């Protein structure tokens, strides 16, 4: 509101003999304010990193745009076609859920669980999307049914790949080349066979302690 007074103040200062320098400074101040130069200068002084931050933001946005373009034109285009991110998430959510369930229920160590869960999720996801895209040409219902069938088939195929990977891992770790379930089954069978053996020996009095009790009860000991 006081900016219009600057020229008058400059003229008054000149008449009073304060000096041409003060008048010139006041006039220059009016010019800076009038064209937004003072505002821009103050902004630069207060936020020295503003231009740098703007450039960094622009670079990130450009990188994101390039990534999206590559996704839509490269391998992502070949796999997902024209599907949006929401459609992809909806298609892959059940496969990820079953992959997590497979990982949680698989016996063995963390490596076995990761192999089982990852192979199930990847196999089911890729199988479902591949058949789903083919069936989508005949309508949404056909696409959904094809996606379901592809997920089931891909899940089984992924399980077979996962079993092979688990056997290879077990061999590398010095095992017999078995999956986690095969190792558990072998351990259970060995434990069951040992239980039968102990029961048989106890029944004929060949187990220490049981044999002595058998002979004492029969009047032999």
C-alpha cells in the first residue's frame, strides 16, 4: 500500500538535498518491486535449495514416466498387455495369497519355504494372466474362467519346479536330494519303524527292564 509513496519520497529527498544516491536507491527499489525482482531475490535468499529441489523432483517424475513407458512397451507389455495396475493387482492377489499359504505350510527351513511359496505364486500368477488374456477376447466371464484355470495349472507347474529346486538345494547341503515333504515323510517312517521295533522287542521280552519284569512275573527270575 505504501509503494506509490516511493517516487514522491525520492523527489522530496532530491529537493531537500539529501542526495541523488538516495533518490536513485528509492527509484530502483520501486523498479525491483514493480517487476517482482525483489520478491524473486528474497525467495532465492530464503530458500537457496528451491531450484535444486525442483530439478530433483522433475528428474524423479521423468524417471517414473520412463519406467512406466518401459513397463508398457517391454517385458511388461508382453506379459500384461493393456492391463492397468489395478487389474494386475486384482489378478495376482489370489496367487500371492496361495503362495504365502504354501510357504507357511511347507516344512523345512526358510529356504524350502521361500522356494515353495515363490514357485507357487509365480507359476499361478503367470499361468492365470496368460490364459486370462486369451480368454478375455471372448468376454469377461470367459476371461475370468480362463484366469482361474490358468492359475491352478500354473500353480501345479510351479510346485513341480519348486520341488526340483528343493531337491537340488538338499543335495547341495549334503542330503539325499529330497523335498521338505519327502524328508519329513522319511523321518516319520523311520520313527514309526523304530516304534514298531521297540514294541516287538518288548512283546518278546528282549528289551532291558521289560525282559526282567516278564521273567519275574512268570516265576522264572
